[in-house]
């Protein structure tokens, strides 16, 4: 992924108003992010424990999405798998992220969801730059490039639902 500026990020959001995009917290460490290893930029809202944000490149344009997830997790003994990168996590390491749909459907309250790594570090798990605390990556016969392509496809399928 190419490096992004704060303005790039704010201009990319498709499922919130321009005013909401202007007010949302943007990471202050953009210069330190490992851009070459990211398929998307994801971060949690430090002021709202149930909100996260995701920005990715799609068909040559940036798409930003506001996400919500349950602040309190139950059943810390279970294992769950991220639908994007297929990393398994114990406890609250995977959350159902929901996004308000884009356009009129979103204004009417419609949303879509996806089980995803709660820390939004899918790209780093795929590339072995981060290890899940109490989970694992499935040993696969696919090459890393194929796994990355699949993860991008999984995320793209979710984004398609925002517009459906």
C-alpha cells in the first residue's frame, strides 16, 4: 500500500458524513507505518472502544470505512478465525466488525459485517511480522503472494457489500 496523508484518509470515507470524517481520530504515526507490508490501514479509536477504521486501495481509489464492534467480549476461552487473513485468535482477538452501508441504504440503518482481527493487523499476521498472542496462522501450501491475494479478495468482497 502507498503511504497516506491525514487528508487522504479523511477524504476516503464512504460510509459516514464529511463532518464525521473530519472529526474522527487519525493515527499520528503515519510516517512510521510499514506501508510496503500493509494491504490496508486499520486502527482503533482510542476515545471510543467500540470503533475502528479501515482505509484501503481499491480499483485505483481509496476507500475508507468506519467500523463498530462489541466493546465487551464474552467467552474468552473460544478460538475464532479472521475472515480476511485466516489467523486464529483466542478470546477477543477476532470481532464481528459491522459497517454502515454506503449511500441511502446506510442512512436507513442497513449494515454489513465481517469477522476480523480485532487489532486490524491482518497484513502483519500474513507476512509473519506479528504473531497472534494466543492463536496461530494455519500452515498452508499457498504461497505468501497467493495468501495476500486471497486476503485482499476477502476484504474486497466485504467492501462490495457496502454498496449492494
